[in-house]
């Protein structure tokens, strides 16, 4: 029996079947071709500090080639019926799920989060893609009479670029891919240099479903982002990351008047009222404080507990936190993995170093693990530090949490709002009306009552103040990839 060998999208196929996706080698995707570069680099497994595989270091020539391919692909892709674009996205999501185990393991190796959390991220990512495939931006008739009709409609921007952070590289990539492509744009993905691997494989897999130039990816170093934000033929940048970098992105994009969406950092407060059921909510509070080693922009970062229940609440939280196993995300039972990279480790370590210097009192933790391998911290709760201390005013983005007392509603709301950030906030109380009234006074893009960190693909997500510009997800997220067009149609 003879084997028929052919090339499809640059891959060798046997008997018409594409080979199984290889999770050992990593290349750029430019115009649906797998490409590499003369210079390569690698990131580090944060649990072991051992090197991961080599990835490309893209050049300005690679950027120009990818942008040219995206520009060429834009018109035919935008003219494809929207339902056909959505069908391709759904097929893409199904294909990701076929490799769920491989993506989850790779995510743990590059990001550090426990395997169960990595698997959950893959599920969320595909849920997001499919949800966007159910959303629409219909034309809206603003007014109509015998003389004229006025319509508001939305048209795609063109060539867009998604800059992805290192904490949730799969979910946050797919959360940009789906709305960008479904609205008719082409998209160039730039993964974090710390976590390029899963995103490279996502886009490599996408070649099976999207025409050349529609979805591309470039891996690179610290100079790649500025090349993209400054490029004159990119129409929009969607950036998720830190506030300082977000400011640089905005400054660079201003030179070519690019559209931007910025999802930046937060210092989320959670206000616990004196009437809560402590036993019921403690598991939620602990999880929402230390999930993903607290490397989530909307984790609880400041915990305000009413003084009437403070001691009892803190004791219960300490006991719950003791249950969290710290270690390599591939090991059974681990809940808290390492922080993702040495830069972040060094930043978080400064807060641990300040514990004796500032006289902070750890209710639990406070010391570095004795095993020096990997970027690990023991989950730590600081007992009622001063309101003006760094652990309260900063966003550590690591597993160290200040718990603070309060006794006056107006005062605690003022303290919760006393920050330049405003991403998320929550109020917890048995009196839902009271909690809702308090929550309405919080200055944040997402506010929860008796919960925290709930997100959904159909719900707009964005920050107030320095936590961002614009929103992602929901129909707002679709509109962020479109121009608004008012069309006046005169009938005679």
C-alpha cells in the first residue's frame, strides 16, 4: 500500500490526514506558514527553574511580513458571512478540546499553575470562543419615516494585535481571538516572553480553520511589543498587563492613533460585614485570595473584616489556608504553585523582606520555603497592618494578603476606593440590600455581592481609573473591535 504524501499549510500530511499537533517544537505562524528565526530563546519552568524549549525571537522583518499578510487577508475575511466565521471559531474551539490534556500540561510547565487549574483554563477558553460565536451586533434602526431611515451599524477595524500576559495565556488569548475574528478583523497575537508556548500551539492549530493571514503569532523578546505598537499598519492593540507597561503601550499607540483596549492591574478590596456566615464563606475567601498563587488581576488583594468578627474570621481563614498545598503544579494535591518568573519572584520577595522591617504580624506564613528550587512562596496573611503600608497600597501579585479591621461603612468604603486602580471589588453580607447599597459606592469595573472574581464571556469586563481603558467581552467586547457607522438612507 502506497502512502500519499502532500503539503497542506506547510505541514506534511500522510494519506490526507494532518499529523497530530507536536507539543515539542515551537514556531511562529506567519501567513499560515510555520517559521523560525536565526536567534532563539527559551523561558523557564517556574517550579524547577529548568529551561523550557526554544522559541523564535522575531525581528522587524517578521513583523512587517505578518502585518502585510494580515492586511491582505482582511478584506476577504471581513466579507465572509459572519456565520461562516463563527463556524470556523467553533471548530477551532472543538479542536482545542481534543488537545485539552496536552495544553493543560504545557500550561503547567510554562506558567506553573496546578494541572487542575490549567485544565480549567482550557475549558474556560473554549467556552469563551463558543460564547462569542453566539453573539451578534445587529444593525440598529435609530429612526425611520417615509423620507429616510437612519441605521447604526458596526464595521471591523482591520488588522488588530493582541498582547497577552503570562498569568492566563490561553484564556486571555482566546478572549481576544474570538471577538476579533468573529467581527471580521484579522489578528496578530504576541504572547508574553515568559509564557509563549501554549499560544504558539493555539495559533498553529488555528491554521487548520482560518485562511492565511487571518490569525498569526509572533514570539519574541522585550523589543517585540514596541515594534507592534508603533507599526503604522496595525489598527488596534488589545493589551492585558501591568499599569506601567499599559502606559507605554498607550503612548506608543497615540503616535498612529491606534484604537486601544487596556486591561491593567488592580488592588481589589473585599469588605466583610459582621453578619456573614463565617463557616460558609471562608472557603470562598481563601480560594479567591490564593488561586493561581494570587497572580490574577481580580483576586482579593485587600481584605476588610468588621471588627466584631475579625478575630474569629481571621482564625478560620488561617485554618482554611493551612489546607493549601504548595508545590510543583504537576504533583497531586497542589493548590498553590510558584509565581511565574524570577522578576515577579523578586518583587513579591520584597514584601516578605518587609515583614520584620515594618513590624508586620503574619497570621500565617511569612517565611520563604526552605527548598530553594523554584519560585515558591508560602501563602501569607498579614494581621491588620497600617493602612498606609506597602502591603495595603500596592498590588503584590503574589500570595501575601493584608487583613484589616473596620467598623464604619462610610470609612471602609472610602478606604476601599482610596487607590488609583479600580478593577474589581466585593461586599459580603447576609443583608443583600445593605451589601448592594455598599457595592454601588465602590469604584471598580466589576463589583460583586457575596462573591468575587466571577467572570463570563457575555459580561463586559474592564477597569476604572488606572485599571484600564475600554472593556472586553460581551457585546461591548465585540464593539471594541469595530468602528461605529451611522448610515443615513434617504428614500426619495
